[in-house]
């Protein structure tokens, strides 16, 4: 029986983290957890309830009213916000425009990280986000830091939103990615950083199959390394 490890995937917006994380989890028979979906669900709740992000008590109260669950589905996992399926809603530009501001709030991060840790206690998990290798799973057996040429990331995200019939221009997508990367990298609380022991995966010139093969090889190496350690 092989040991089941934790795999942390971090990186800038629209680098293909979730595509790789999902495929890797499927191949290894692990759970996949999209940590960004949690910050997006919190943001949707705050927007709907016009929460003042500068009012700490209002934010704390709103967090107490939120219950997020991720239900594994056939085609994709469903994100439930207080029982309501918000899987598609949280991908809209309205949420994307606010999420990095919400995710920079300390109490929001404490709330989300507690849930992420609770969901992954037994190992055998792939989680993607911005602080997984540095804060959520500093002990992950495999950490991957993904990056790709910014222009390519913009085009990829634009096509993804277009295919979902979302009315956006390529300039809006570019502005949103630049802004999110800037806020995510420069915030005080758990800024986006490559963990010292993370492997860098630049997928600018890799197709999804090549990228998956590389990550699978790294995963097998990490599993073998753990198996070789004394129990
Ligand atoms: O991964 P995704 O693009 O859906 O994440 C949306 C936003 O949530 C990010 O731009 C970032 O502001 C925030 N996030 C975070 N930490 C994570 C995952 C996401 O701050 N672990």
C-alpha cells in the first residue's frame, strides 16, 4: 500500500492550476480541493449582503453566517453556499473583480484556511491556491509553483469565459488578472509566494498532457520518497 501524500499547487491567476490539480487527483485517486472557490463563495456572500470590507465587526458577523461545502460531482464539483449551488455564480466577473480584496482580509483567511485543513486531514489530497505550500500545507510532500507567460494566461482565461457565454472583453480579463496578481502578491496576510521547496512548473510551452506527465512523475517520486522513510 503506497502512502497517500498532500500535493500543494500554487501560482498566479489563470496558470491552469485547477486543470492540473483535477487531473492529478483523478489519476492518483485523491481528493481535489479548490481553495479559490471558498474565497469566491465568501466574496459572493459579501457582495449580496453589501458587507463593508473595512468594518471588521461586519465582516466577522458575516463569516459566522456562511457555510461552504464542496460536493463531488460527475462533471465538476459543486460549491454550495448555505445550501445554494453557486458553482457558476462564483466564476462571474463581478466576483472576480472583488475576490482578491476579500481574500486579503485576515479573518477571511483564518476562516478559509481552517476549512481547508479540516477537509484534508487524512492525506491523499491535491489542493490549489495561492498559499497552500506556504501556509495551509507547509508539510506537503510535493509542492508545485505554476507559472506561465502573462499574455498566454489572458488568452486562456478569455476563451474560458467566452465558452461560458460570459460577456467580457480581452482587456477586462487582462486588467483583472493583473490586478489580482498584484493584490495577491503584495498583501500582508499570506501573500502569494513560491515555497522554498516548491518545484516550478512553467507551462507556457507545455500542452496539458505534457504538464500532467511531469506532475505525475514528481508525485510518484514524492510517494516513493515517503514510502522509504521510517514509519
Ligand atoms: O484560484 P482562483 O483564481 O479561483 O482564486 C480566486 C482568488 O482567491 C485569487 O485571486 C486570490 O485572491 C484568492 N485566493 C487566495 N488564496 C488561495 C486561493 C485563492 O487568496 N489559497
